[in-house]
């Protein structure tokens, strides 16, 4: 991943607002993409996740020890913010989900309309898989970085993504 | 470890995955606003906590001081003597004299 220079990070740590703005401008678009996809296209929730991410970044800058890349640190915070929000949403909607008909889920053999297929597929997979797909396919994270962010094994993430992509290919049909 | 060849997403799938609205422009302002609010709230909470701590400490110290405590006879007698002296005419006369002596001595 491309990183912002150390001087900007150092200045932001010292409370320089312009440097913090530079950090935001540099990392927020990626953070937004991760949050938007992980929160399954919910703009309000993704906005909340990015807000929470940068508030945490601001408050924890002094604690960043440089053990991992700065981008990895920020995206880990984004990932955790998304998971926390999803967990809250899930608790809040628990009763509602029992009573509501959420529509048919997509089985692996079902044929899908090309226009809506990806949305249906994304709806049918877990938030972690949505994150994995976005971060790997769109943002070009390495499996080592993904492992660092999610706290899981790089090999199992590789397998998980491979199977997920195979499933998507099956649903879309070979091109 | 299972070795897997990198498989590609179908083009349509990738295009749909990549279709993401732009980052809302107002977001930075909202974040800074929240950071400032939380900082103010944090300071207010700290201030209130400090005030409560001081109040509780003062109350505890006051309560711990034995209200019914009495002086020993010797101290009481001494204090009584001091009290009589301060409120007596002798003290007034003496203090005037000291003032007079100071005036005379320093003028010389």
C-alpha cells in the first residue's frame, strides 16, 4: 500500500490539524470504500464507520507504535469500527428480522439477473467476506496485510477468497 | 498450506463491486466537530470529577475532625489568658504605647 510520509504522521501526532487533514485526505477514500462495501452499501452506516475510524485515529495517534504499516493500522480500525457497528445493528434488528420477510436468499445454483446479481451476492455473504473482497480485489491489499487487519491467518483468508470468487464466477457464469 | 492460483472476478462483478459513491464532502467537518465535542465533554467530566473529589475530601476531613474534642487543661488555661489579654484595656494601652515608641525611635 502507498503510505503518507512520516513527517505528516509525526506532525499529526503533535496535534497539527493541517497534518491530520492531510492524513484524512490520503486515507479516508480507501477507508470509505472498505466501509461502504463492508456495510453493504449503507451510506449512513459507512459514514458513521469512517467518522468513528478517524475519531479513533485522532485519539490514538500517540499510541501508534509503528509495528505495522500506518495504512494497515488505519484500515484495521475501519474494519473494527464496521464490525462494531454491524454488531450493534444486528442486536437492534434482531427482533425485527424474526418478523420481516427479507426476501429469498441466493442459492449457489440459482440463476441471477446480471443487473442485480452482485448486490444479491454481496447480500448473501458475511461482512467479513465483503471486506475481504473489497480490500483484496479493489484496493489491492496483500493477504499478509489482510491477515494483519482481520487478525486471521493469511492462508485461510486466501482459501476463503478463492472459494468466494469461485462462487461468484459460478453465479455469473464463465466469461 | 493449500496453494491456490489467483482466480479473477468476472468483469461485470468487478465493475459492480467497484461502483462506490464518492466520499461525502462534509465528513471531515463532522469528524472535527465530534472530536472537539468529545474533548470539551472530556474536560467537563474531568472538571466535575475533580470538583466532586475536592468536595468529598473536604467533607471527609471536616467529618473526621472530632467535633467534641476538648483541650487539655494547660492549653485551655493558656488560651483563656491570651483571650483575656486581647480583650482587655491593658492590651489597647500597650499597643498604643508600642506605636508611640516605634514612631519616636524611627524618627530618630
